[in-house]
C-alpha cells in the first residue's frame, strides 16, 4: 500500500483509510472480518466520529478490535467531535445534528466518550467535525492543550473547513492542524473546477477559498470522504446509469490495470499531487480490498483528465 507523509510531517500512513461510519450496522463477528480485510489490504488508518451510529459504530469497533487477532498498534485511530446529535432527525444509518458545539467542555467530553467506546487510551488524531459559526478559537486552543497534555490526543485537524476558517483557528492553536476532511470524488470535484475555471463566464462560485491549493502550500493532508459518491446522500456513481461515460472510462482503465472500477476511482484521487488520503466507507471485505488496490495504480495525466471529463466536467 502506498504510504503518505501526513500533514507535512514524518508520520507515514496508508494512502487509503477505513471510515467506520457504518460499522454500527454490523455484528461483532462481521466487524472483525472488516477490520481484518482492511489490515490485509495494507490499510493502517481508521477514521470515525462520535456521532456515527449514535456512538454504536465506535462501540462495535472497540469490541471487534478486542475480539480480533489485531491490536491497537496495528492502526492509527482518528475520530471527530463537535456535532450534538439530533436523535429525532437521525434514521436509517444517517446521523444529523441539532447544533455544532466547540466549547472546551464539549470537546473534552467528546474525546472521553470516544476513548471509552473504542476501549483505547488515546487518539492519534482528533478533528473538529464541521465548522461551528459560534466557535471561539481561544477556547478550542485551551481544549486542544488540555487533551494533548493528558496524552489523550496526539494530533489535530478539522473537517469541511474553508481556508479562512482554517487560518482563523490555526492562528489560535499551538498544534498544527494536520488534516482537513473534505468530500471529493470524480463526480464531486468542485475543488478542481474552481481552479480550472478562473475568470470564466461559466466559472463556479468559489466555496472554499482555494482549499486544494492552500493545502498543498501549507502541507495539510486532505482526507477525501465519499470517494465513490455524488452529492451528499444521492448515491454512488459507480454503476449508476446517470454516469454512463464515467463508468465506461472507469471500466476501460480497470481492465487495463487489473483492478475494479472502485480501484480506479481511488487511483484518480491519489493521482493528484495534493497528498490526499482516501477514506473508504464500505464495510464489505471484498469491496475494501478492491478499492484499496487502486492505491498502487498510477494513472497517466491523460487518463486522469479523461476521467474528469467523462464525469461531465469541462476544460476552458
């Protein structure tokens, strides 16, 4: 498995990571199989959030890790916090918040809850889960210092922040914000389009302030979530008849490189030089292996552009 230097540091981890949002839907035996498949595929990074499955995903992960022949040192473990769950709106595996809360006490309690559910002593990384408009950076800085001094969190980052939000927080905290977790795929590639269509009549409205380029300049590792989906909850573009040209191109390249279409979609993200880490959300052991195999495929520049264009994007 291709390795990445995370956040511009000497810390290396697998280019593909396993997101466990759906692990709460599994029994412990099946969760063990999922973790073992990830490990066998070369994945050594786990991504979670305190609200996934209302906490059940992390509980199941903890039980599965204990029941498996794997141990804590086989994985870097990351989780996110800062969303207060709204049980009334959460259903069918989807979770929604009633507010964001970056107060010191909420963040401290969130990490304690994560550690208890997972049955571990520390997190390799803790991310703020979506920006809180009411965030007070100095209070967050106090929370980060407290968590780091206590040995509960080693590294920090954010999720779904734009450039100005990132900078505002980074100016307040002593720790480097090593990660920004953003939705990114061949069919959700606005970060690419914004950079290509500068000053064009059909230019998309900028939404992130050039985060992709900013991340490269500041050595921030972008973690791509929903790498096989379009929209937020609409569905996967893999084998979706709404994307015939994209699927045809993915299949053509899958045949060439001896991997699945999911593997080529993974390779497309990793071909970009921004040091992006791909978060795989599937719990299916076969799909984990198929998708992770793309981490060792290096597409040509033309193949990368062919996939981008086949998803309906244009070049100026």
